[in-house]
C-alpha cells in the first residue's frame, strides 16, 4: 500500500481520481493499492519562543537575543485533527511507502517533510513532481516518481528560510517593540517592502512642481514643438518671432521598428497585469489561478519562469489552436504560431510558464466564475500573443527650422498589427481598464527634406513637471521583484523581495497590520507605517538583506552551500542587532503615543495598555493581555476593577484592594493581585479580614 500526501484536499481528490483511489475514508481516500490524504497548508510549524524557556515568555530587552539551541516544532492547533489522521496512516503496517505529492517547490517540500518528521515516520518516500493537474500529467508523474532524498537540499533551503525568518522576526519585533513601547512588527521581506512605499511617498511629498513651456509650430498638418523652455518670456519671444513667418524641413528620418511579442506569464507578471487591467489584488489573482489549477484548466501557478522547455513544442502548438476555438474573443483568427520564441529549457527551473491546459477544449466556460474566467482568458490569450507575429511600424521624425529655432514632429504608421491585434481584441471584449497615459502617435503627412511652409501659426502651451507616481499593486510587485538588483553583482541569482508565491501574502500582511492602505489601486503607507520605517535601522529595511538570503537559499537548494554556515550568519546578524540598538531617547518613546491615556505597560509584550468601556487592553492586536472590568471575583465582592487598581498592578506587578465584604457591613476585605508566570492572565490572591474572624482564600 502506498500513501500519497498532497497539500490540499482538492488536489488529493484530483489525484485519487486518476489513480483510482475513490473510496472515501475518514480523512483520506483509498483504492487500487493507494491511500491518498492531505495536509491543510502547514500542519506543523516552528514552536513559539515561549515554549523554549520560561523567561522568553515575557517581552523584555534582557531576554534578547532569542536563539534556540535546538529547534522545536509544534502541530498547529486548528489542524491537529488532520495531523493525527496522517500520523496514523504513516504508522499503519499496511503502508509500505510514502509519496510526497505536495506542490512542487520549496514550501511544498517543507510542508510534507515537517509532517513526515514530526510523526516520526521512517518509511521510504518518493517525490511526485508535476506542473499540471491534467490527468496525463498526473499519470506521467506517477510513472516517473523520483527518489524523495533527491530533494533533501531543497528541504534544507526551506528550513533555513523558515528558521531565518523566525530569528529575525522574533528578535527584531521584540527589540523595537520594547524600545519604543509599541508593537512594531518587523519582517525580513515585509519591512523592506514597506520601506519602498515610504520612500516613494516621501519623494512625492517633497516634490515641487515646476512649470515649463513648449512653443508649437502649426503648418502643413503638423504640430511641431520646441524642447522644454523654463521661462515663459523666452517661449513667448520665440512664438512672436516665428508667427506668420516661413519654416522649412531640415530633416526627415524614417525608421522601421518592431515591438516583439510579450513573454508568457509567470505568476508575478500575471498578478501585475491583472491588477492593471481589472484591479485584482495580487492575492485575488493567486487565488483565482490556484482554483483554475485545481480544476485542471491551467498549469502550476507559483512559477518564476516565462518560458517552456524544448520538448513542449507540440503541446504549445496544440494549445494555441484550442485557444482559438474556445476563447470567444479569439474566434476567427488564423495565424501560424511561432512556438520557438517561447521555448528555452535553460530558463525553466522548477516549473515552466503558466499555460492553459488541454482540458480547456472540454471546459464549459459559462460555468467558470467571473474572476477565474478573466484570469483564464488572460492566460489563454497570452499564449496566442506570445507566439504571434511582431507588431511593426514606421517611426517618422521630422525637424523643422523657423527663424533659427528648431521644432520637432513625430508620428508613426502601422505596417503590421501582429500580436497587438489579439491583445486589443481581448481588451475590448473584457472591458479591461485602458492605460490613460498611452498616447497614440498618429501618422505624419508625406514630408521631404527642404519642404517650405509659409505664414506658419504659433502658440505656447504651459506644462508642469510631475512627481513620482504612487505605487499601484502592479508597480509594487515589479519593485519587489527587482529590489536589490542594483546592489549586487551580475553573477548573483536575483530573486528580489520574496518569491512569486509569497509576494501577495506579504502585501496583504502589511495591509492587515495597518502599515499600508489601499486607495483605489494605490498602495499608500499609513502614518504608523511611516513611523515604523523612520526608527528601523538600514540592515532590516534594505532589500540587500533579502537579496543575499535568496541567493544563499538557492545555493543551499543546489547543494553548493552548507545550511549551518547560512544559519550561523543569521544568528550573528540578530545578535549584532540587539547589541547595537539597546536604548532610545524620550522623544523616540513618544513617537508612537496617541491621544489615548496610557494606563501602563503591558507585562506580556511591552505595548501600551489603554482603557475601554469594558476592559483594560493591550494596544497590540496580537497580544492576548486584557483585564476585564466585569470580573466575576470582584463582582461577587461588589468591588470594581478601577483604573487606579490596574495602574498599580501594571507598575508594581501587584495591586492592593479593599472594600466591604458583607451586606451587613460588618466585614471588610483586603486583596493582593499578582501576575502569573506567563503574563497572560491575572492571578488573584485574596486575604479577608472581618471584626469577628480572619479567613484566607484564593
């Protein structure tokens, strides 16, 4: 019996159907000598800091840096039931071999291996490595299973990534949180991404627009203009000098140019274009594409390649014809696809570019949900565009002279529409957003050197320099993809900030944490986001760090760099960070203060504690500390949990309270409140005193 482990239930069902394991069991499917079960994302994760040592439960500078001697893992509470199913299957005597069928990539490898090791499984395992959920791809994959140990280095790189992120995230977040008394979340990828947004907004805020002027020469159907002129008086002087005078053509330069077809989609370019055309967020595009992948309509989405391998030529040719038959906006097109331009095995690593699958030929597109259908159409049309004919045009540049001043007119004439015709069909049919700034150049009239124009007309137009543009999700993804490129040498494998699979989640996390907000398509840093970047050191907000990491992780995955060398460097980094940044001035501590009155400092995370109508709470959303005013113990003694009590409690670690104990008013009580070891819940230790007797209770 072979046990197949997938990343998601939907993938498990698709695979089970192909290998004829259709009998439904509790948490898995069975049949034909297979059992097929699934993870639900990451079932096992790195243990939290407070599971290692008692002192690491409290956020304080003295406990830093936090560097575990031996890494521990824990089963995620919300998916523990499925983990138990897998553990039982791993140890079932009937199971002789395991097949890892999680997503074919670094994170998919990590998801499987952590469950395999946490469950204590020692049975041999194979690796299913496929780029499509089509039946033929799954069958071929099972016919060519790899030895699981061939991917040990990939697993090592995945572990290094998660451990390094944990070390930097935990230490930097706690360090700057306790220094500034405000929850400041720091992440290896999200912080440099936020820094790019903040830097762009600063440039926009500091920008001062400046006017400039153009003088227009209007003659013979031309609108020729000067270079930019800074002073209005100079522009008007040229205008008056040329008005009603003679102009002649000094030169006419004609050049045939070509716009070559675009490359196929990798995930990032797909996300960028979907945002530009339809306003989809990166996460929405990933979700739609993943759903299409699981429906067998597109190939594996989390790819960074825009090419196909040479052996896919016939497949691509067949798919291009399917697109013409099935995609409405492509109907009636006849063309001979130039498949060779999308083939390059050297530029395909784990997965080739995103393609529609042959299943498209049988799909009922009317049943595909709206967002998914738009993405499917984009991917299908892209194949036709990428293998289409180049768009060719003649560019004309004419220079005119009038009274010693030079004017220029430009235009273009389309020679061959080529692939742009297919793109235009798609945009019209899908009602995609048009690029408002795309200025179409019209053809110029027939011109020749030496032509003269009498009684020319002139005018002056005023313009202004423009600031840098706000980031859109489209341009932010591009900036993340290329971040750090200019800071490292050519031979380094560039990965930018994050990977195609993680960039969407990073953007969503910044929005969720309140550091970034969406305004229409614009991505803008909030006030908290700008403050955070203002206090963080360059080492954690520069894209250079993550560029170096991704290069090292690639080397580890190829077996060219030891994992322990990489992790030693990360440990040294966080230690230096803690020892370098150990105090801030009073102004720094006030930077994140608000109009709300601070009741005290949270004993759990170091954040500010505020008062609401129902409780006293920590400002940090991720912190569980809270003292509720309607505490039953206090209510039983007709005593309120007041601000003064809580202030004393937070300042001294304890608070004394007293009051009446009985309705007869002949008994009083006194109590001392202590904080328990975790700092999570208050522990009440009460001593009662009355005129008649003394009693103790807890």
